[in-house]
């Protein structure tokens, strides 16, 4: 019974992850295509540096704007009336969003000066607009996830992406070619990436009006106090997580020991290459969207720890395949940049595998973090994240000036390794889960070994056909390894999915 339960729950989580992942995968993929279009449209990477900086700032500010209410909604929806909870949190979120947006709006000049955005001060307008509408949509999306309505969730998310892509495609592709005399402002071109994002956020907000109409003007002060006691450590957790993820992009041009223009050049390159590890990020984001409400909903059921352990193993396996797909075939990206005459854009390309492995460690940490959310020890999670953030800050300042791209990747890896191991050690004390640590370690080490082997072999013989051939052979060898070690698991899953 336990095994059948676990397999059925894995199927359910996999299905929800797929639906939540569809918009994530599509948006990231289309965003990746737009990112690849940057070298086609802009010869110099420095032109894109301010865009990288703005998106890093949006990630930081998003944590402050939402202040942990999404996770709190999932947590408290198991105990209190969901309608009252949804209305209370939505009212609070609306008030704080208006207030924080106003503060940013009146301080735009100072923000432009701090971020060296004097030449692109208009970027800040769109940043505030994106934050405003995305924040107001947060709890509506959480409601859809809580109610297991992934199709509507996917439709709303995809609409935003489609609008964004169409705006960029028209104003940077069609308009210059066919309507060159039309003038809409934003003539520096790259600003249309932000304008498209803003318009997409507005469209998503409008699509979520049916969920927003369900908000009742009924603010429960007692409930709100309880929610804030639970959620405020999550702000620290979220902020620390963004520090670990985005700090290198936010600080790169300010700490690297280069003149301002060269620093912007490296930031533009860095913002481009780091997205090449995007498939790992997609897997983590899609998984988190499905897993968080899933973990809470199933937390009261018997033997649920066994399910958590199996979910972890399959998550790591998927990430390993994605890692090998990125790292073994990374030279395809280099050849693409060479083919379009944009050799400058491939600087630092070979740090991508280290970023990808760091992201796997981050994904494992997100799996592990369920222990402190289920046991109401969010403050402990905050301390873990603060520790990781301190490591990131210290190593970013120490390593980037000397090692540039490698320094940024090394800081991320060290941070996520610390967070993962610390969370596992504390989790086994307070909420033991029988994770298959030995297998997971072997799989990760095998991936690293296969990548190093590939780079060594093509270092001896840098032939393109040999490069791709060996990449395929090594990837296949990992498939054979998994097929042997997980033969029993695959058999059970196949039988279950056939049913």
C-alpha cells in the first residue's frame, strides 16, 4: 500500500509539475530565445548590462513586496477559512504594494544614480510597473495552485509571456524593417524588453480579475498577526536566497577591478552566459510551484516521509540529465556566437556547468527546506539562508575582482553547498526523512566526472565531430548507469503510468 501510495502521489506531483512547468518552461525558453537575440541585435555586450542589473533588482524587490505571504497562504489554508485568509492577505498586499511603489517612484533619481543608470533612467519606470502588477497577481496565482487549477494558472502565465515576446518581436524586429518612420519612444531599443514585460504583467493581472473579485473587504487582524509571525522569517529566507542567486549580477560591475565601460561589458556577458544554465532553473521553478502546496497538503498523511525521499531522488535524477545536456553540449553555444560574428559574447561560457551544478544544489536545498516549514521553524531557515548570504557576499567581493566569471560561479556553488548540507543535518534532527544520500551523491559525482572527462578528451583532440560524438557517448553512459541502478523504480513507474 505504501509503495502504491508513493507512486500515485509521484504521478500526481509530476502532472502538476508539468502544468506549472509549461508556462515556466515556455517563458524561460522564449526568454532564452530573446536573450540569444541580444547578440544578434547588439554587437557590444555592455549595451545589455543595465537590463541585467534591472532584472536583478526586480528579483530583490519582489521578496520585499510579497513578504512571504504566498507560502503563508499555503500554510494557513490548512487550518483556517480560506476565503477569510485570502481576503485578509490580499488587502494587506494591495496596501503595501501601493506604498512601496510610491516610495520607489519618488526616489527614481537616487536609484538611477546608485545603479549607474543615468543613461537609462526610464528603465526604473518599467521596473516599478512590473513589480506593481506582478505583486498584485501573487495571491491569485497562489489560490489557483492551492485549488489545483494548473491549467488556468498556465494560461495566465503564458499570456504574459506571449505578450512580452510579441512586443519585443514587433518593436525590435518588424518595426525597424517595415515601419522605420514610426516613433514610439524607447529608441535605444533594449528598453522594449522591459516594456514588453510590463505589458505582459498587465495582461496577466487583467486575466486574474475573476480571482481578484473574490476578495472580500473583511480584514482579520488576529489572523494577520498570526500570519506575520509565521511569514516574517520567510522574508529573510527569500532575501537571503535572492542574495545568493542575484547578488553577483547586482554587484558585478561595482566590485570587478575594471574601468566602468569594461565592467559593463563583463556584466553584459555575464548576464547572458548565466542564463545558459536555464534548464536547471526551469526544473527547480516548475517543481517548487507544484511541490510547495503538495508537501503541505500531504504532510498529515502516513509514511509521507517515504514519498518525500523518493521525490528528492527523482528530482535529482532529472537535474542530472539536464546538467549533462547543458555541460556536454556547451560548445554548441560557442559555435553559434562564432557563426554570427559575436565572439565577445562567448567570454566566460565555460563557467556555465559550475553554475548549473550550483543550481542543482539549490534545488536539493528547496526539497530539504520543507522540514522547517512543516515544523514552524522558519527562523532556523532564515539563519541558514543568512549564513549562505554571508558566504555569497564575502566570496563575491573576494573572488570576482581576481577571477571574474569563475569567481561569481564559485561564490554561488559554495553558498548553495553550505545551505544544502546545513539544512540536511538540521532536518534529520527535527523532521527525519530517509533521503537516499549515497545514491544522490554518486549521481552528482558521476555527472561531474563525465563533464571533466569530456573537456579533457576534446582538449586533446578539438575536432567538432569528435566533440559531439564523445558528448553523446558520455551522456548515454549515464543513461545506462541509471537504467541499472534504478531498474526496479522504472519498472514500478511504467506499470503505474500504464494503469
